[in-house]
């Protein structure tokens, strides 16, 4: 597949998961409102960032 597909889809996923994790986080008490879903959002966010950064590297 084309690297632009991975970069675009990874970026879209990272934006969506980042916003969802931001909304789940309670800044007053510095914890997630629902811990399980917050952890899933953060793990997905990290994986999507990994995909974006790996797809931008040049393959030699």
C-alpha cells in the first residue's frame, strides 16, 4: 500500500483518539473519568502516532 494511506489514516485516528482521551480526562482530579476506556484511548493514540511516524521514514 501507499505510505500516504498509512500517514493519512494514522493522522485521522490520532486526532480522533487524542480528542476522545482529552474529553475523558478530568483535569480537576487529574484522572480519567472511566479508567478502562481512557487507557484504551491512550494506547490507540500511541499506536496511531507510531504508524504515522513509521510511514514518514524513507525506505532505502
